[in-house]
């Protein structure tokens, strides 16, 4: 690495650390002001609130790193332009692309690091912070989280409809089982008041069995108890409802695939899955966009550049929110919705870099 590259990277990291710290403090202040009443009303000690903020920090870093990179780049190259360092370097035969290369490469590595950080650290810490909020602030009874309602599940041998499933007691309340032949003709239907998992089988109680008795005829009979040897176990119906930030990329992908397999609309999860993959690389797009903006400003200097940078951040969020909504409505494919904002800012940065005048 040349002396120039080391200098540029060092200055970039100093400014990035400062910008990220400022954004973190602002974000924490907003969270503190918005949540202090909830913690006080719930009687939660301030030490727990401090722990909550600590667990929230990795998620905030993920959200604030792209704007911090953009502002750091604008400040760095704005100061270099003001001090005529850019003119001196270009007078020595070094192009703008060569000057920018160390920072752009650094931004690329930051994007990769941000993805790994989001995959390994953020799911754990986000789960911890949300657990504090759910159980200590909102006072949600842990028992309320055991169970799901109105479940449709396509099993290996039948289709389940369960009004309520309790994973603590392994019981199904008001369950209906549909059995079909290969042509999807219903062979049997079992309605039971309750299903209990015992000794590796489902024990269905107080119900009715409807079985095919001919081409169009069915017979009905009541039962007090029957045992069914089915491949589905209680673990099949256990699903902890979590937010996308509480899951890593592969975990969210499996979760969305399970939802789709069970017949649920998993569009929102597939959209968030693609955004989880694309969002870290906005760091690279922001760096590419920030460099030419700082070099093109003739008046206003660094303060105006920072204002433009913040406006670009809001524009990115606006485009991302719009494309995300279009994907939710099945108007746009999830991969396109996730990568479109990055692509727009990337090509904007490349275009501006090609038309920089110093």
C-alpha cells in the first residue's frame, strides 16, 4: 500500500469513527427520550435500560454506518479540495479515480464486514434487547408466547387445521385433519376437540370421523379417543415469531421457505431477506456518490456537502421504502426491489465521478 493510500485510509477511518459516534449518540438519545417513560412506568431499573441500549447498539451501527460513510467521505474530500490537495495530486498526474480508489476499496470491505456483522452479532443482540422490552417493559406473560392460532399445515399424509396450538403442553385445540388420495379427492376427515402428543403419537379426543364410502357417499361416526401415527411432531408446529433483524440471512431464508411450504404468504419475508443481503452494500454506493459531490461543490463547502449527503440518505430511504412496498404488493420482484436503490446510487456515483471537475 502506497503512502498516499495509507494517508487516505487513515483520515477516512478517523472521520468515519467520529461520524458514526455522533449518529450513535443521536440515535440513543432518541431511543432514550422515547422509551424512558415506559421503563419508569414498568419499574425497570436504569441499569436494565443501560443494558437495553447496549444490546441495541449493534443494530444501530448497521443502520447508521452507510450515512456515516457518506458524511465522512464528503468531509474528507471536501477538506482536501479546500486545501488544494486534490489539485496538487492531479497536477502530479494522479486521476480522481486513483485518488478515490483506497477509500472505495475500503468501503467495499466495510460492506462485506457489515454483512457478516449483521449475520453474526445483530440477531443475538436484537433478540436480547427485544426480550427486555417484551418481558420487562411491556410485561408480556411468558405463557402468552407459547402457542399459535389458526394454523394451516400441509403434512406428509394430511392437511392440518388447528385453531390453537400450545407448544408448552404439546396440545392442539379444535383440530381438523384432511386426508386425500393422489387425485386430491378427500378420503377421510377427522374433527377433534383436542389433540395431545403422547408416546410418539397424536391422541385425538371427542370428535367425528367422516370417511369415503363410495363415489359420492361418506359415513360419519363419533369417537371418544383415537391414536394417530403421523410423521408430524409438536416441533412441526412450533414457530417463534421474530422480527427479521432477530434472524440471520440463512435463518430468515429457512423461516420464509417454511412459511411458503405451509401455504402462507411469505412475500414480506422474502423481501426482507433480499434487503438483508443488499443493504450492507449501500456503504459502497454511498462512498462512490459522496466523493464526486464533495469535489463538485463550488460554494458552501463542507457544510453544504453534509446537507446534501443527509438529503441523499433520506432519498435512499424513500426509494427503498417505495420499492419495498411495491414488492409487498407483488408489483416488483423482491430481488429487484432490494437491489434497485443500491444500483441507482451506484450508477449515480459512477456518473458523477466521470464528470468531476476540480
